[in-house]
C-alpha cells in the first residue's frame, strides 16, 4: 500500500485522538462547573502525580512506604471523585477519556510480546481505503437489524423453487446458518459459504449482514466483485513483472483478510488464467485458515452443478468440497424496502 494511504490513516487516528481529548475537556469543564469540589480533587490527584514524577527526574527512588502512601492517596481521591460524580447524576467514568477503539486507544497499534502490532481497526481502515468502490458501505442499510423475512412468500412451490419449504422458511434457515457461521468464525473447521440463486433474492444483502457482524467483532472484511478482484490480480502481476520489489496491499488483502466476500462469481472474463487465479485464492486462503481465521463467501447465480460446466474440475471440486451451498429462492426483491 502506498504511503499516501498510510498517511491518510495516520491523520484519521490523529483526528480521532483529538476528538476524544476535546470531548473529555468539554465534560471536565461541565462537571467542574456543576459539581462543587470536583476540580479540587482532580487538582490534588494531578499534584501527587507531579510529585512522583519530580522525584524520578531528580534521581530519587521512592521507598516502598512512600510509593504505597502516594498510591493510597490517589486511590482515596479517585473514590471520592466517583462518589461526587454519582451523587450529582453523572456516570462513574464521566471523566475518563473515551476512544472509538478501546483496544488501541485510537493509535492504530497495540503492544504485544512481539512488539507493536497493527490493531484490527487499522487493518479494516486499510481495506476501506484501498477499496473505495467496495459495497461495504451498504452495511449501514443492509444488516440484520433491517432484515425482513416477510418480504418472502409463504407459499410452498417445489416445481418453481426446487425446495420443499416456502421462500420465507428458506431465508430464515439461511439466516440461522449465517448466524452460526459468525459465531464459529474463528474455528478452522467452520466451512466457507457458497450463496447461489437468481438475481435479487437476498444473496448480497446476506453478505452485508455477515460483514457488519464480523466488523463489529473486530474482524477484517473485504467485499468485492469477482471481475474487480481479478483486475487487481492482473494489475499486480503486470507491475510486479516490471518491478521485482513491488508490493501491493490490495493484492495481499485478497489472500489474507479474515473474510473475503466474492460477489458475482461467473461474471468475470472466463479464461484458463482466471481459473488458475481463482484456484490459487481458494487454496492459499484454505491454508491460511489453519493458522488464523481466513474464511471466504462466494455469491453467484451459478449452481454447484453448473460450476463444473463453467470452471475447471479442480476449481469446481475445491468450491464444492470446502464450501457449504445455500440456495436462495423467491421473487426479485430489488426495489422493495428492506429484507
């Protein structure tokens, strides 16, 4: 990924931190004005901290007795502060700084035994920047809170849909399976999902539902159409051929993001090279999944049986063997309100 994107993300984190500190300062001024004695307690805590820091700077190592007394004073003052806040109708943590991401405190990095590592929120920001055209933005409107099974028919029509239950019962079963997929996402033996069925029956919607839930869990998600994914791979190969040191995070993310959603499989240009690229994606991600979550969802109008007609046997067998097929049926829902 180029430095422009890294710099843009860094600026975003700086804005988030400034916002968090500005909000804290606003709450401090409000509370100090409305709660008598609160500012004095904060000032005492601050002075104890300064006293300790001054000792360290002067090379004076405080004895255990002194350190214990300082910590006890701070602890008593903090309890007194909380009591004052609660007595005046404020939450206990009203004067604590609140970050958008508590894990990294809006820095984008977390300290670990291996050193400083990127937080999951940073990884997701990278993907969002790299794929401006991604349909991930739709998850604000397309998620389980807007899911509406009543848009599907209650009528059972095996001749029309090829199943023994109604479209409504079917979509509810699919939702339950997707919830299980989310719940068991971290387990290596949890199968990938293969959504198939006609256009407009909720496949993309369900992909967005899953994406939303996993993003809330801190997982990285990449949602893209098959043609664009193959274009990214093709552009990477051309540039890498001309520059052996060329690195591309957008290409790398296809293989490493925790959930890859490939939409509209079958609409890409068919060729032997495409078959090989798809097989590589599936194989690499399957291997990565043994070490850490690396799941894939494919959404397509092609049935599992038709895969063998559209792709090589190796590609079709890989999908059939490593993915659980979920058939979507019903009338075209495009133009209706929400699922």
